[in-house]
């Protein structure tokens, strides 16, 4: 079977790390990105290689829209030099941040930062990378369960995720002629360092959220990593323009 290559932003920690390692276990090689944690990214690359796949880690700053063209050039060079390819198969727009602030106290700077990282960056990065995505490839955008249910303090964050879900449908429509499928995955509450590790490290928060999930626990990074790998498998080839929530049924 020909080698598949995924470009995954935000691969050095949290959900990105889990996604990268699950893709590798399914035989997919990874071009991952990191913003500042080079050592952590290289540790992920070592895990990927130990699974028998190939890995390259590249620096990427989602806040620097002007640098996206240069990043695309570095991806092209990595494809040529490391894989002998001119394109890659899967793009996962995973890089993001979590800001927890009540609606009445959210600042314009916080709002602008969320829009830049969660919406503007996936929009224009994908645009720059389109020439490098193989026809018949896949794009996965990251949303959140918070675009469906509500928790205080995430009005701005969840609004950007709602926007990415709308963008996903438009991308699916407009990239259809190239047979590129575009879907969105929406994790529920996951025990990571998101929003300062509130779900992972605060027992009261963890217990309260677990009580809202029929399966009786909060999510783990591997729950999302495994789901993403499945969504990029051939069995999902007729799924397009769709939102898949990975939340254990939180707040149903």
C-alpha cells in the first residue's frame, strides 16, 4: 500500500501528540508542527519512527499569517527531501489555544487572539497548502463539543469553533471537484493541559463533567487520537462535510 502522509499542526503535546502517534500506528507518516517546544516535538517524532512510520517536525506559528507562504515552502522541501513526494494526503488543523474568561470580562485582545489562532490560521494555512494536498486527500478541522453545549467562560472560544464548523462545510463543497473530503472533529472535555489543565487537574471540575457523560468519565487524549485515525481511514471515504463529536455523549 502506498505511504500516506499527514500534516498535523500542533503535534508536540496534548491531542496533537495522541493524533500523531495513532496515525503512525495505522501506518501514516507525519509532518508535524510545533511553536516553541522543539524537544517535545522531536520526542513525538521518535515515537512515530518507533511505530515504523516516518516523521518530520517543523516550526510553525499560527499567529504569523504572513509567514504561512514560507511555511508552505518548508513543507514542500520536506516532502521532496524526506519522502520523495510533491504532495501529502491528510491535513489536520489541530493547533489552537484555550482561553477561559466570562463573557462580560473577555477582552478584545483575547477575542482577537482566539479568532487568529482558531479561525484565521486554519482558513489561510489551508489556502496556502492546497497546491500540496493530493487530489482525493482529506482535511480535518478541529472544533469542540462547546460549539453544541455550553460551559461558562468559553463564549469567545466556542464561537470560533462554531465558525470553523461552518467553514468546514464550505471547504467540503468547494474542494469536492478535487475529491478532497473535509470534515470536522469536535472533542468534548478531555483531560489535557487545555485551559490551564482545568479538566485534568481540578478534581471537582473533572467529577462534575464526568457526571454529564453517560460513560461516566471525562475523555482522554487517546480517545480523540484513535477517532482521528479512524476518520482518516478508507472506511470513512464517503463521509464529507460532517461534524463528528468525540465526547462520550457529554450533555446529551
